[in-house]
């Protein structure tokens, strides 16, 4: 058992907030480094930086697209853009395989980031045009990767939710956001 830094009442070791006064529980280990010698904030920063690097490569590759006009469009529709496809696969792989932090605050942040990205990536239910099919081909694996990462973070957070009502509420909120609403013709 730990004691709250603010009110000094006993709190469970897995608590993030004091159940008596609501203050954030600060552990001495949060200021120290984790097993591999990096700070937990560095893990999140590294994860975001790796994703941004790939995104910048995609933007750079897209900037070079279209230099041949209509022929470029026909070639892309016929054969796709293997460089952009491989970069999008790399992005999905980073999302899927990047290790989750152990700190509950960082886990909650990853769960929020993953859920938000999952909700904001557009995938067409019915792809009637070439553009819609190409967009689905790019977006579906990334959307699935974000959903998987959110579910992984939420499963780890479930350990902390046993003693922390705030985490329990956040888990329930994020789980409802991961359920896709069926809209339109195909309910």
C-alpha cells in the first residue's frame, strides 16, 4: 500500500488518483528510468516521432506524384504506388509492434491516441470508385492497427481499473468509441 502525497490516506499500489481526495498519486519510480534506460515519456515521444517520420516520407513521395499528368493517374490506378504502399505498411507495422508503456498515465494516453486515430480514419463501406478503393486499400490496415493498439492498451489498463474509478470510466468511454456505428443503407 502507498499513501497519498496530499491527504496521506492509504491507497492501492495500482491507483493513479487518491480515492479519498482525488489527487494524482506520484510514485518515486515515475521520475526514474524504466528497465531499458529510457524515461516513459521518451517511449511516447519515440513512438510519435517514428510515425511522423513515415508520414513525412509519404508526404514527400506524394509531392513527386502527378508529374506526368493523366498518364501518372492511369499508372497509379493500374499498378498502385509501391513506395507509398510500403510506407503505409511500415506505418501500420510500427503501430502494431511498438511496445506499450507500463505507466498507467502513458497507457491511457496511448489508448486515447489510438482510439482517436481509429475513429478519424475514413474507410468507405461501399467503394464504387477507383479513388475510394485506393483509399480503402491504404486506410484499412492502418485503421485496424490503431484499433488493435487501443484494445491492447485498454486490456493493460484493466489491471489498474480494479482500484481506480477514473481509469475504469475512461476504459468504458474509450471502448464505446471503438465500436463503429453502422450508418446508411447497410445497418
